[in-house]
């Protein structure tokens, strides 16, 4: 009789330990938190220092239609064309990740195609300026930030978070605008213009 | 009636406060002096509890069995005894929203044409495009790859489907290309909360096509991988079928 009760008690203890272990594992921060990137904040027109180079957002344009050198695109939201300059600090660095994040941080939009990030790879110290394209719902644009990195995997690495300074008036004007925005070819080199 | 026995059904119980001994009064010695003892009616609830406790603790295996039985009974008001859902796939009408996580999809109609517009590459003679029109919205909090959608849409009755190279494929392996109907460009990634007018583009070598097409839409589950812990949309499962009318493309 005591042996049977002992067996039941042991089984109950194992079940209890499993439940407690699961609760502990789910309550602790997961890997995404511990591996998160180091965010470097910046503003429109101000260079932001990353581990691999310097990033600067020079201009932001909003429109429902965008004409690129290869095709024209319409969107159910608004196109955000961000003229961004990268001055790499080492070789083989270019834009590998870029996205627009909403002000509350709950939503992130990347480009519709992977070519929206295509940008030449200049030598270290030589700047390159590219137009990065994103489509975002108009209601999420005010206060949105640009996330940009030269690494496809930003874990444990620096990530520029640049305030695009988009206002509600800009969004309204863009929604009413008929004339499309044209993006420019990538520019390697160039001064401070 | 003997002590400890429950009173017979319908037997009159003396009302408390009418000068009669209370139902819970203890067995007393002969107060009436006539040789018959006043018996306290048994505590029914107490007796049942005592018996239950004795039974449950008689062996170690009865306790978990008793807990399981109680749990089964208690689950009834919470739907535990509801009939299981049948395996039939629900059918959604065309133009109605299907929630196939992380997407919300509507499929409206389909048309076929050898070349719908100049933006479509020309096909070999005898081949034609079948384009299914609808809308697509992603409710994920970040941009997702469009392959999650193209893998979640299965066309069930397209005759003689072919791939991009013109080779025949099994209908179960026929995957569409995803285009934006607004600008006829390829959509490779879908951002959150944007409702696209889409075209799902198939190719077929069939001359005769049915008057309607059936498409099965699958939804995913957002969960971590068991080994890496990385979250992704996994485990596609059919959530609905949609039947759309198919007709020749209207000429402008």
C-alpha cells in the first residue's frame, strides 16, 4: 500500500516538475530579445554611425504611384521613397536590410520586391546614394522610422533607426497628388549636395 | 428505518419549530419511557462524502481516476461534450473573405486568355493564361514573402496545368504567380494591412476549360521551430474552398 502511494507521489512530482519547467521556460525572455540589434537613433538629414559605416536619410517623398528606371508601380497605400546615403567603413558593404517601422513599433514594412534594396557596393569611404522604396498604409506613416542596416542579420549588430519626420499634412498632400514620383538611379560618390 | 439509513421517499419529516425534534438531533436515550429510542435522521451528505473518500483512497489508482472522471463531467458546461467537427472542408462563396492566416483573401472570378496584356510574356501556341482575380491583405506584423500565399492556394480542377517553362505538372503541384492587378507587376512580398487587388496567374495547355474553378485556401500557424526556436508561419491546413466562375477574358 505505501509502495503504491509512493509510486503515485513520484509520478505526480514528475508531472509537477514538467509543468513548472514549461511555465519557467515560457516566462523567461526568448532568444529574440537577447539577440536583438543595437538600435542607433537618428534624424532626417543627420548622419548615423553604424559599425559598418555611416547612413544618412537625405529626402523623403510620398506618392501613390512611383516610376523607377525599370517599371511603374501603384500601391493600395502610399509609396515612401527614401533617398539614403551610405558611406561604408569597410569593403563589400551596402544596404542589406531596410524597412519602415510604425511609430508604435508594432508594424514593419519592407519593399515589395528584393530589388527595392539594390544599390551598388562602393569602396570604403566612398558614399553611395540610393532611393529605397516601401509601400505603407497612410495611417501608419506619421511618426514612422526608417530601419536600415548593412547586414542581413542584425542580431547583436547595429541598426539605424531614423525618424522620417513625416507629418499628417504630408500624407494628405500625397494622397491628393496625381503626379507620380520618379526615383533616381543610384549615385556613387558625390559631395554634400 | 435503522440509524444511518436515509428516510424513505415521501416520508413525512417533522418540521423544525413545531415542537418536534429537529432532523439533526442526536440519538437520545429513551425519553418517552416506552422503550423506543429517538433516532436522529442520518446525515446524507456526510455519509456519501465519507463513502466517496473511502473508495477514492482505497488504492492509489482510484484517486487519479476519480479526478479524471470529475474533470470529464465538469467539462460538459464548457463544451467538452460537444460533437467533434466533421472533416468536411467549408465552402466559401466567391467575393467573401476567407481568413487563412496570416492572410485575408477574397477570390472573385477568373478569366482565361492567350495573353491578357503586353505585360504577360507570350506563350507557345495552344497554351493560355488563367487569371484568378481577388484581394489580399496580410495581418502579420511584418512583411511576409509571397510564397506563403502561393503555397497556400491549391487549384483543384484546372485541366492540363503547365509550369513557367511550358512543362506539364500535376494539378496538385500547380502554383500561381502573384501579380498586383493595379499595375500588373509581380508581388514578391506582402506588407501588413495593405489590401492588394491581386491576380493569381496559372498557365494551361488545355483547349477546353470548365465554367468554374475550385481553389482550396490554407492557413498557417505562427509558432516556433522545435529545434531552433525561430518563429515562422508553419503547418498549412486547408481552411476553405472557394468556387469562382471562369470565362473568356472580355475584350476591351
